C-alpha cells in the first residue's frame, strides 16, 4: 500500500509587546545561584525567543537557554540530555530517532500516532516536528550558538504545533575575521560494558576579511548497544552509528546586510530499537527481526537579513528531504501468538518560506509582523507482513 500526503500551510502573524518587560523566570541552567557573578553571567545570555535578540532577563517568556559550554560540560548531545536537565520537559523516546517532546505535561498522546505534536522543534528556521511520530531526526548538539527551550504557547511566532512550547536549535554562524577550530571527543560506558565513542570537529575559515567566511562541522558516533534481543539472539542489539555535518557560508558585504547558505546532512542508523519489556527482565526485548527507525536528513537554507534604522527585514527559505525506515514487529500486540509486523519506507520533502519584519530596539512598543508558508509532501510504502508458516 502506498500512501501520499501533502500539506500546505500559509500563516501571517502580527505580535506587539509593550516595552516594559514583565518579570519572568529566566532559568538559565548555569546561573541558578543569585550571586553577583552569576547575575553578570546571566545578563550576557542573549536569546531570540521573540524573534529579536535580547537579554534572557528581559524576555517576557519562560525560557531556558543552553549555550555550548554548558551543553559540553553536562554531556548533552541530543534530546535526552535536554529533557533530563531542563525543567518542565519530558522526552518520550522508545528508541533513537523516534522523539516526542512534552512541555508542561501537554501532549497529544504517548505515541504520537500521526497527530500534531504539542511542542515545536526547530533547527534554525526549519520545523522538524510537523507530525507527532514523524520526528525521526535526533540531531547532534555540537558547535551550536545555543538551544532555547520555550515553555508555554508559542503559536504566534512558531506555528500551530507549538501549543505547549518550542525547542530551537541555533547553530553558530561563520566568523569572517578569525580562523577557528575545535574538537570534542567523548568516550563512555553504558550498563558497564557498552562502549560509546563520539567525535566532533569544527573549522571556521575566513575567505574575505570582514565579509565572507565558511564554517564546517562534522561528527561521527559509534555506540554499542545495551539491550539484548531474545528473538534475534543479538546481544547489545540497539547499537547506533551516525555520521553527519554542516557547511555554512556567510557573506556580509555591508554592515547592515548579510546572506547565508547553510547545508545540513545527518545519517542516523540505530541497529535495533531500545524499547524493552520489563516483564522479560532488565534490558531485554523480543522481536523476530530488528526494529529499525533510521533516517537520512538533508537540508538547504538561504537566509538574508537587511537592517534598517527602524526595523530588520529577514527572509528565510528552506528545502529539506528526509528518507526514513519505520520497521516494527507488532506481534507483541497478540502476545507473540500471531506473527504481525509493519514495514514503512518513506520520504518527506519540505519547503518553508518565512518573511518577517522586526522593530528596532527603543520606543514604546516592540513589534513583529511576518508571513510563513510551509509545504510538505510525504510518500510512504506500507507493507504489513506475517509469516508463510502462519498463513
């Protein structure tokens, strides 16, 4: 059975905020103690939760902002670390590449079931959580400017599927004035003997002083599994191999205009699900074949910013393609009495265009006006299978 799904959404939004900012719980994770030193550090945290750059202390929203140093210090490389360390966030992750984030306890249901997710997830300007159980990308959080977790309804600025909040992953921009390079190597053990190795690297290359630069980021993850599959006979079946990177070219010909091209690619291949049945014992599962939640993600984004005395005009165009495998053994539904499984092989093509005008600082009112167009095509081949012997 082949299923085709197309969605097209266009939205025009207008938001105006009075200049006197209301008090809010700017709970930056690394500034919890109210000391003069921490207050000074907190004032330096800038966020764009309202589509303008401002101090975390001045944002009239409940926002947690993670900068790269804090992410690296706590070993946060994906959604599970964010959920563990961020107040009000719960992650439903039965396996790698299958993520549903719940904010403040508001969700559609535990599994998603193709319903709209209640928390929007963005990589820069690209929404990657348009459906509940289609968020199969588990991005590596390295060389990011920051990760912003917004709690509470964000529909005006971040779309219909942000009823309870939004998670924004903002990558670092190229620096046209300085050569930079960094690396992060992470080794660890899970459950005593499952070896985890992660390698990350970045290089920033100025091509034309003050005007043009290229920033390249790459990563590789190789992680042993810690769940034994009794049905396949594989120990540590939920091993993971992932590779990817991004290239960001930024051109700043004048002080008030810049144009950036960003390409992101990630190939994430867990060998089996990590979902277990506690009745069988600790870290044990049973399926006739491995469950596969694998994704191959590529995104192209072109963003232009033009700064005027009274406002900044931004245009962002994004095209992305996701090829995914969703292969699950469903025989457990019948207590293994009936062989039954689903093989779903699909691809998503997305195009997102956003244009917004944001007022400059100062004056009695801050305002944002913009338009947003999202078009998605999904093609899926569904194959339900049993066994010849049973049939």
